[in-house]
C-alpha cells in the first residue's frame, strides 16, 4: 500500500472503518500486482499460459472483493458518502470484470496478434478500474488527492488521452470544414490530418475503436479513387463526435481542461 493510503487509513478514528478501508486498498493493490504479471506474461508471448492463469485469479479475487464490499455495506453502519462509494466500487469491479471476460477476451478463432491485442485491452480496462477505484475511495477522505501521486502511469495515461482527445477534435473540425467547403484544398488538408492521426495518437484508442478507424481510413481511400467523399465525411464526422465524447469521459481526464471539439 502506498504511503499516502497508509496515512489516510491511520487517520480514521473508527477502527472498523479503518480496517475495512485498509483491507479494500490491500485487495485492490494485490489485484494490480496480478495485472503487472499479466502484462509481463503478455509481453513474453505467454497469453495462453501464465497470463491466463493470473486472469482467472483476478476474476475470482475481484468478484470476492466486490462481494465483500457489498456485505460490509449491508452490515456496517458506515458514513453515507463512504457507503455510496464502496457500492460504486463493488459495481464497477463486477461490471469491468464481466466486460473483460465476456466481451473482450473470448475469441476462439483469434490469431496470435488479435489475442495479444485483446489481452492488452482487458489488462488496460481492469488496471484503470482498480486504480480509479483506489483513487475514488481515497478521495472520500482526501478530496485533493491526485491520482498521479499514487500511480506513476496515471500521468502518462492522462497525457496520452489528452493528446488523443485534442487530435480527435482537430480531425473532426477538419472533416466538417472539408464537408462544408467541398473544395480540393480542404479535402487535402483533411487527408493529411487523417494520415497524421493514423500514424500517431490513434494507437491510444481501444482495439475495437482502432479497428473501426482503420476501416474508415480504407473507406476514405476508396472514396478518393471512386468518388463519394461527401458521404464519407458525413459518416466519419458522426462517428468522430461519438468517439470524442467517449474519450472525453475517460476517468484520467476528469478535471482536466480539454480543447473544445467544435
């Protein structure tokens, strides 16, 4: 457990509450440790071996943690704000475990590259869940706590997500301008920005969104050769609006001033 969390737990006068919170922080920290092992195994290409074993451990211990939180909320008389946050954490852990194991990881016919990409997405999703759960609980007692103080990778994720958000906003503005102007110069500028995006911040998208963007890029190449650029720009602009909203809702961007999309 990080020193900042020890200080929070030590400062709680009510013993049963400090014991509960200390246990939750310890459980989430242990789950993050297992995820470190998943990431290392995936980088070694052991997605079907050690990584799979660790994921099973994460699922069983994560569900146990969520169940324990729900039980404690039902049996202990806790401060309302803490009880609500614990219930949110229990729900988030259950929900993201279900997403990882029922939607992201199952792929019977996936090749090695797809399996690694799915493993990375599941790893990133669960890591974000456990980190943000830790941060939200800590902020019940220290509202000024910065997540980057607890987790070194939070700042890097914040920076990459902010860059992605700003690049998506710029790409959306360029697509709209090309759609409204309908002149070769604006279409050329859009094509240049789309190429920069595809070789740059597009990598910070989740796999499914990255695959969708790759499909749009191929559609744009076809539209350039055979016509239909206006139809493409309209469809792509609508998709970018949705994607921009989703990225802007990332937890690491909470409280960060973001560039307007339009």
